[in-house]
């Protein structure tokens, strides 16, 4: 073998195939990239069309000609509920039905599922109409949460209950641990803002309507409003707590 003047072996030239492989690895995720998403999920798909449908928002039905993920979302909600009910029932034999219900309600809530969606970068894979994308659809909590449920349904239909159960418990593991330690408190103000902006195209406003008690132990009462309409009222030991309580009441009354 011919050696360089310094006695070292010459470096082998990198061919075009190596360059193409690097470019492929570096390529960012694309909408509808089922192969990359399922690899991230750790699931080997048999019916890739199920996952493609799970990634299709209803806004893309007309524009792209695909079926939306709404039916899968419906099924995924039920699969998720069963998996978590079974998990909590086994894990907490000492808890009464009411306490189990509260834990499950938080675990299946929009903030938790949206957080899972962001951890998976689901927004990168979504198929959305241009208008929905321009208004921030790729990071909207409601869309991410619905898509995660649809992905659970696709996994259930494609690989069965055991694989879907393993996926759900793996993706929610850290969140479930925090919920069981009673560490989780939803950000109701963010949730309310997203919900109201979808309808009214304007965010809700908050107003402290009263405060009582001495300076070291104040109690605040706040209202959440849209225009002149009062959506909810809440009480707290700070303005922030009162606003969160008002937003929570507004969210619950809108359900």
C-alpha cells in the first residue's frame, strides 16, 4: 500500500454513498413520516396506513384527501382509559374508587397528553392544512393530545392490546409517577386561552374583584372573562392562584 510522506496510511476518500447516508440521517422529520415516528415510538408497524391516519388532522381532509384521525382519537381515548384504569387499580389496591378516578382524570387530561406529544415531537409529523399550520396548529395542545390518542389507537389496531399497553405506560411513566405523588397541577390559564382563542380569536382576560385579610394573609377573588361575559370565578392566596382557580372553573363549566 502506498504511504504518505509522513509514513501514515492515506485516508480513504469518502464516496458519494457515504455522503448520502449522512444527509439521510440528518434530514429533519417530515409531515406524515410514519417510519421515523414509529421508530421513535419503538413500534414495528404492520399497517403503516393506520399511523398515517393517526397523524392526519381534520383540517387536512379536504386539502390532502386523507381521512382524519377523529375516529382513531375516539378509540384511543377508550384504550388509554382502560390501560390507565387497569394500571392504577393494580398499583393502588388501598385507594377508593373516587381517588382512583381523580388520578385517572389527570393522567388522561389534555396537558399530560400534549406534553407526551411534545416529547415525541408529534407536531413535526402532523398533516395539517396550511391555514391550521399558520395559526400554530403544530404546537396546539388540543391537536397534540388528540393525535397522541389516535396514535395509541393505531398501535392497538395494528399490534394489539399488549403492545399498545406497553407503549402507553412507557410514554406516560414519568407523568404517572408525578401524578401519583400528587405533584401535578394543570395550567388552566393556558388551557382556557387555547380553547377561547379557537372560538373567539381573542384571549380571555382576568380581573381581581376583591381582596380580603391582612397583608401577610391576603385572599384574592378573580374573574376570567371574554369581553363582558364572566367565564369563571376563583379564590386563592395570590392573584396568580385566584386566576388559575377562575380559569379552572371556566374550563369545567365549558365541558
